[in-house]
């Protein structure tokens, strides 16, 4: 499986050098579901994103000269360019959230310390394995968000458009770090042990860091004692749609299989819906709405996305329920 699926998705990686005009209006204090518990859960994930993106770029760049396969090298260069743009745009978003008084900068400083420890104590090959592990987390998060866009119904569309651009590009390059590692280090028993050790270590870093950030932001935002909001967030994360529960068995655990490859879960149809609309319009907001329409049709539901005024056309009445 791993060998046969290895080339899937290589032609998907495409760098789009986009600038998003985000502001405190389009990134409000509680931008996800009007719920501080849900918002700070995702803020806890997004806080280290700019520094994390720069580190995975750096670790992929260190392996470039060891790559035998020109298609892996080409995809790696596209991946590096994509991550550079993601880091820049998430810096803007994080600065706005910091402006609301939520200390994402302190959480990012913690990741800077973790990054410098990894760079000091790990070989380039082990950092490449860690990059593959962390990129699997971003692939999982992107996959679950692509499947459940309804959780962004209360998010300003301009911010959702930026996040969906990132989810799509994370999916486009979801196998690149993995294949860079396999091509540069080898996929035998040594490569397998390094890969699963890296995932165990990445999990031991990611899970406590996320929960620490989450509680710290809630505390600083004086939102810890909001039991109804906490219960709503717990329902969304653990029950319906189960954003944190669902991917554990179906997407996280398979990484430990010797034959695993990121494209074993082939979700290209999800990103193609966004890409078709973006390639037609050149507009991430239009692409987000087209994605919502496609997703609603695919799952036979009403499109519940709030339709922005400037996208309403006379011949195309709003289809949201
Ligand atoms: Fe990214
Ligand atoms: Fe990525």
C-alpha cells in the first residue's frame, strides 16, 4: 500500500502567495462558535503554528540534498514555499488574537524553546521524522475541519476563508514530509522505528502543549468558569461531531502501521472542490462558499454558511437554510 500510494497527490502541491486582510473585526475575541472554550482550543493549536511551520521548512530543507527522487524534491520545494506563506499569514492572525489580550506569544515562545532543544539534540534525520509526525497532526486537523465546516458557521467568513486555504494546502502536502523522510533516511526497519519513535515523542509534546495553552488562554481570558460554554465545547470535541475523538482511531493510530502512508486516506475530492472554485475565481472567499455548497450537496444537507452580502447574486438566491 505504502509504495503504491506514494505518488498520490504530488501534483496537488501548489504555492499560492496570498495576503489576507484580517482585522480585529474579522478575528473577534471568540471567533469559533462564539464560544471561548472552542476558540481557545483552536488558539492552543494555532499559537505555535508560525514557528512550527518555520521549523518543518528548515528540517525539510536540510534533507533536500539527500533526496534521490526528483518528484519528492519538487514537492518538498513546493511544501517549503507553502509553509513560509502559512507562517506569515498566521503571524498576522496571532497578532490580532494577542491584541485581544490572549497571550499566544507566550505559547509560541514555549515552542521556540522546544524547537531549539530538538535542533540541539536531534540529528537532521530525526528532525525529519519529527517533521513527518507533526505534519500528520496538521493533516488530521485539516481533514476533520474539511469534513465539518459547519463548526465555522459563526466565524467571520473572511477568517474562515483564510483557514480553509490553509486546510486545503496542508492536505495538498500531507505526504511530503513523510516521503522526504523515507526518501532521505530509508523506509526499512530503522526508518520505521525512527518514524514511530518520532510520533510518540511528537504526541508527548503536542498533547500537553495544546492542553496547557488551552487552559492558560481560558484563564487569562477569565473564561474558565463558564460551565455551559465548556459543556458545549466538550460536546463538539467529544460527541458531535467529535472533532477530537473521531480522528484518534481512524487517522492517528494508523500512523504506527509499518505500511502506513498519509494518502492511505485519499480525501482529494474535498480539496478539489475548493481548488476548482479558487482556480475559477482567484478568490478564497468565493472558494470557501463554493466549498460549503459542495460539502452540503455531498452530505445532502443545507448549506448553513452565512452568505456574505457581496457574494449574493440576483440570479443565485441564498441557499442556506
Ligand atoms: Fe502550514
Ligand atoms: Fe504543513
